[in-house]
């Protein structure tokens, strides 16, 4: 009797939002944008650590890179591309899409795309809005992204959150405009709520075993690839402490940072990982309805 061939585990998308600690949206009331140039920038050394970790685990990832960083540290962009990773856009100035007019948003995403492509020498087809700032109030942003020749966005977080979120949006990749795919970061459905299970502060706060269970549930029950994200500053326990911030912001930003590098190393071993473009736009996605909608007739 022939035994059924076991289904191979899905590949999940590993992504890094390339920005520095002082550019976090929650710090905006405490750190003036005009002061950024005078602050210690630590992103270069943190990206080096991340690239070394990914190389050690033989994992390729997607780096949603801020134009402001790329302009000042072009070697960071070149190292990402040289490592075989996907170079994607995080916009230029880390301004929330919801705070910009359509014209200003178009300028921001085109400026970032052009700079990244010039430095990296590769097409940039993916975009992630700072603070997942595409929601019900600015759905026009998808039209602008399509017009700027992006092929996918990963800018919607389908949860309820005090700073962002669209909890009633689809949980998995879907065509949001002709030629444009939205790839939400991952949630687990429990009862009538979506629970965050894709990285960031939740990954630092929750026990590692719970985060691992959530991703495994998405793979095995939903049969979908998960999208995980983190920031370079989340592995940097020596980053300068920002003075005068409120207790809630302090807790969210600094909780469990000393443990994050080790947790990510475990995560890279416990699951299969890859680039966003290869998983959602490449061969692995070829038979999905979302990918089919992006294919030319």
C-alpha cells in the first residue's frame, strides 16, 4: 500500500523594515524630524548583524528600506542586494501614508523607488507603509502605488490597534487593484477577532512558544504562508534611550530587546523562510487566485 506523500511545509516571508530607532512613529512627539541628522545612527551595524544571521541560517528575506537611510548609507543597500535579498521600499521620509496628500504620497514613494533602484541595480516592486498606515481613510493610496509601478504592498494590518489597523480587511494576500497585490502581515483568527502573530512589539512581548504556535497554525490550519517583520533597532540593546517619553511608549519600544536576536535565530530554524516577491509573486504563488489576478492575459 502506497503511503500518501507528506505535504512539504510552506515557506513564510521574512521581512525587515529598515529604519533607525529615532524614526519610530511613536517617538514623533519627542524627536523632531529636523534633528534626525544630528542623532547617532545605528542602522548600519544592525543590518550587518541581521545579514550575518540570515547568511548563517541560509535564509533570504525582504528589506523594506527607507529612502532616508539609503541616501545616507548606500553601502547598506548594496549589502542587502549582494546577499541575495529582496530590496523593497518603505517610502522616503517615514511619513505615514495617512498623513500625506495623494500628491505628496506619490512623490515620496517614487523618490524612494528611484533611489533604491539606482543604488541597488535591481527592480523595486514592493512597498510597506510606515506604521501600516493604509486603512479605510486612505484607500486611494493603492491607486497611487499602482500608478508608481509597484506590484505589491504589505501595508495593511488586519487588527484593531490604537495607531493603525483595518480589522475587517482580508487576512491573506488579495488583489487590491488591477496589477497590485496587498499582502497583509499575519494574524491568527480566534473567535471573532484577529490576533497579531507576525512580529514587531508583539513578538518581543509574547512568549516565544506562543508566537511559534501562531505561525504554525497559519501554515497548518489556514495553509497560508505567514508574513513576519521586525526592525533593526529591535536587536540593539545598546541604542540610546530616548528621554522624556511616556511609560506606554517606553514599554512598547524597549520590552525584551535583549532577547530578540536569539528569538529570531530560533524562528529562522523552526520554519522555512523566503523573500516576499518569490513567495507571493513567483512560482510558489503561481496557482493562487491572488497571483492569477496579476498575471497578464
